[in-house]
C-alpha cells in the first residue's frame, strides 16, 4: 500500500507540474503585405466552393477524382502526415511512465572464502554433513514484479514542450498535404484545358492547311494557264509547308500534354475521355465572385503549414530553456522475491524499491546556451519563412486578380479581330479568284486570319488557366462539394 500511495503521489505531482512550460507566449507575426483590394468578403469564399461546383465539366470531375485517388505526390504527402502523427505519439508518450512486468531468475556462485568472511554462520551450515568444506555455494534468487525506470518528472515542461513541437509538426504536415491536394486539383484542371487547347489549335491548323492546299492547287492551275506567276505559286507552296510544319508541331504538343496529364493522374487516361471538341466543350470552369475574404491569405494551407512550423520552433525554445534547470527522474519496482521458486508468492515475500534521482546541470561547456541560441535562431527563421509564405500568397492572388481584369478585355478584342480577319480574307480571296488582286493580298489576309485564330485559342486557354490559378490562390480545391450556406 505504501508503494501504491507513493506512485499515485508521483503521478499527481507530474500532472500538476507538467502543466508548466517555459515556452515563450506565441503571437502571430504581423502581416508583411497590405490588405487585398476588396478585403471585406462579398460572397462565398473560394475555399468553401467545392471543386465539383467550380469545375462542372463531367470529364474534368472524373479526372480530378482519379488523380486524388492515384497521384503519387499526394500519396507521399498523406504518408508523411501519418509519420508525423506517429512521431507526435512517440514524443507524447514520454509524459507518462513506462511500466514493465519482469520475471528474473538469478543464479550466483559464491566462493567459500568470500562466504566465510561475509557470513560465517552460512559457511558453517554449508559445511555440515562433510569433513571438508565445499569450494563454493550456488545461490538462486527469483524475482517477479512490475515497475518503471528513469521516468522523468516534467517539472519545467521540457518533455511537454517537445510534445507541443511534435504536435505542431504533425499539424504542419497535414496542411502540407492539403496544399499538395489543392495544387494537384489546379494542375489537373490546367493540364486538361491545355490538352483541349492543343486539340483546338490542331483542328484550326488542319482547316487552314486544307484551305491553303486548295489555294495552292488553284494558283498552280492559273500558272499552268499563263494567268499567274511562279512567284505566286511559290508563295502558295510556302504557306502549305508552314501549315504542315505547324500541324506536326501541334500533334507533338498534344501528345506531350496528354502525357503530362497522365503523369498527374497517376493512372492511364480513361478510354471514355473525349478531347475532340477542344475548347468548345462549353462551361468547363465557373466564375468566382468579386468579394475576397480579408483572411484569405492566412487560411491558405501553405501559410498555415508555415505558421505551424513557427509554433513548433517556438515550443523548442521552451525545451531548450528547461535544460538549464534540474531534472528529476524516478525508478520504482514492486513485486515478490524469494530464494526458492515455490516461495515467490508466499506470505512475506513482497518486495519493493523506490529510487528518486535529481540531476542539476553545473557545467556543460556552453552546450545549453548554444542550444538555446540555436532554437531562437530557428524560431526567427520560421518567422521569415512564414512572412515569405504570406508574401507569396499575396503575389499569387494579386497577379491572378490583375490578369482576370485584363483577360476579359483581351478576349473580346481578339474575338473581334478574328471576325474582322475572316471578313478580310473572304474579300481578298474573292478578289484574287476574280483576277482583281494578286495572290499576295489573299496570302497576307490568310496569314492574318490564321494568326488571329491561333492567338484567340491562346487567350482562351490563358483565361481558363487564370480562373483555375485564382481559385487555387484563394484556397479553393480542398473540398469536393461546396459548403452549405448557413442561415
């Protein structure tokens, strides 16, 4: 009962004193960037918009779901979270005593000379029954018990601070996994629309090649009839060769972008995925509302991961400070002991031991001071990394917002240019076929139209990818479905 009360008292003292730590009070660093324009939210935050709602294209939804299930980077990030959780549990376990059960048999051979000097009566008893003393005595001791060894009382919070640091590392790894997921969703969407744009450019080039081949055939016929020049023939031929080169280029680009998409998926592209419609599939990416939550930057997973790293570094300072103070450890055991195996559990065989130990640092060669300085430097480094994460987030959001405002104007202007170029080419082609103008005018109009059509697809692709980038920069892509609006 005495041992039980002692163990209970030790546990109670540990619980009371363990709540004390020497960690500095944590304060989130001030934001190193100005507020984003429209900082008061005007609608649903992008982080609350599920990717199913933001990407209404069924094919894109299928690809994103496939990537979330198979992508190797996301799988590694998830395993890192599990590893960090295990490390935290290992560190936290040191707050509690490790209790072990043991059973020991000890056999010891004692020389008779030692026995005579230490215990003459035992030597005399061993000599009974013979004229000569034996050379020694074999002693058996049996011991069964439970106990704990070198359990440190966390009086100054060293172990608790290390546990806090491990917990923040675990939280950071979780946010890193979320950041990887967010990036993956955005990369799948960007890669998907890139493949569609390649297909559209390929289709435009095929149509242009056919038109140029028809023009070349007509020019060759006119030349054979003496109504055109060899220069016109060679110019028409050059446009055909240029279109063929572009066709090979877009075929290669389409194949490479499909490979890039497949790598992100972590699995083959499903057979049912159809890219033949190109960017004309319809609504693939939703529009975001204008309002931007004022806390959008600190809600991003990469910023939260950096902040948890900062909090872990802050906790490490507490552990380094505790190293300057005494360390108290306990060792205890309770059980039974007997010189005969049959007597282990008989009355009077109980035995216990309790051994507290205190260690006071006197001279460590400056190791504790250097360790404290190192933890403070690590904390300052984490502050800089946290501020950099916010600055990176600010730039990504600001750049995406700037691009969003100009791309709509650029797209409208480019569409108008394509329409005007189509009309100009039709007129130039009619005048050439009617013998009014030379082929050079028709050729120039055709080149202008082809370039305008190509640039239009590039602008369409850039606008779609900008919407994806803005969605990611605002923290969207972590949820599968939108959060229900609260009343």
